[in-house]
């Protein structure tokens, strides 16, 4: 019974990724989107399936740092952090609210959630360039910050509040509001866009040095959605 379920999940994964790849190729033919980013996303989702299929083997885990590094270099510094995963989330909300211009964001986020349901949180742990940046900055230390169960629970509440606040903010403004304040864009493009960056960029860098993936665990809306999918799968 379990083997049959796994086979169905594998088939569903390839169907979802194939459909996603077709849509992304169509987007490549449009002048609306950055072609390099689209091609990179095609590769990322194909990698998602490959990693998912090989996750139980020991060999694939040796490549995790390399995959994260490539994601960081390409999506982060080469493409300039755009598209940002935070942009995709905001576009996902706007599409649901009726703005058809953000259809690609909807497809990207939906594909991440579908593949997460099938294979687990591979996007966050293996492919996301925001998480990769925090991973490479983090240094193990004896402070044990936010490692207790109480701290983990507190972070989850903060993430839920941040998630709800962002959804409301996007729905009220009807635009991707975070793009002007995203500290990761400032880091990847090596310049500050406004005074907010003088606060958020050092905060991200210093907290990432002391705490493992602080942004992912406390504020990332995609991380919140992935966590929700994982809870559904466990049930």
C-alpha cells in the first residue's frame, strides 16, 4: 500500500513539474518576465523532483551544499535576487484576489506546495537562495539561541502573525509591497534602496550569523505555507 502511494506521488511529481515547465517556457516567450530567471526556475523544479526521488540515498546529501551554493550564486547574485520568493508569494496573493497579471507567481507557489506535499520541504532545505545565504553565514556557537521548545513555539507564533500581516498589507495596497523593503534584494545587488535597508540588512546578516535561518523560521511566508503542508502530510 505504501509503495503504491509512493509511486502515485512520483507520477504526480513529474506531471506537476512537466506542466510547470511548459508554463515557464511559455513565459520565456513573453517580454513580461526575465528569461534567465524563468530558465533557472525550470531547472530548479526539475532538481526538486530529482532530489525528492533520490532523497533516501546517501549520495545526494553530499551535493546539498553545492546545490545551495549554485542557487545562491545564480538566483541571488547573478540574477540580482529577482524574482524573489517573497515577490512570488505576494503575486500569489494578488492572483487569488483577482489580478491575473500575477499568474506566474501563482503557478510557482502552487508548484512548490504540490511538490512539498509529494516530497517534503526540499525547496526550503535545498533550493531557496534566501535560505542558502543564511546557511552560509551561520556559524555554530555556544549561545544556543532560540533552540528551546519554548523559543521554537514563539518563532512559530511570530511567523503566523507576520504571514497574516503581509497578506493583509498586500490585499490593501494591491501591489508587491515588500519589493521596496526586501533586505535580500539589497544584499544581492550590493546597494541599499532606502533608509529601511540600513536597519534590515545588518539585522539579517547579524542574526543569520548567530541563529540558524532566523528569517526562514520567523518571517518567511513561503516557509509558513510549507510548514502547513508538512502538517497536513503528517496527518
